[in-house]
C-alpha cells in the first residue's frame, strides 16, 4: 500500500512579505483599532499574554 503524501504547510510570510499582503495589512489595521479602544491596563495585559504565547511556543 502506498503512503499518501503528507500535506504541505503553507509558506510562512516574512515581515517584508506581510507588509505587502493585503489580508495581513487589513488584519493589522483591525487589531490596532481594537487595541486603541482598550484601557492601558488591558492593552498591557494583552501584550503580556502574547509574549507568554511566544515563550511557550518556543519551548515545545
């Protein structure tokens, strides 16, 4: 029985590519608008949570 080829992961965008990608630009604009509506404490908590995600992702 032949093994099926494994699906390929989509290519990861570089920062430079993302700066030109319309969907990435729109997403960043939406995120920035939502962050602007948060209080400073909530914005700090969001950024701290994102940092924790990156730290834990690097340990896996």
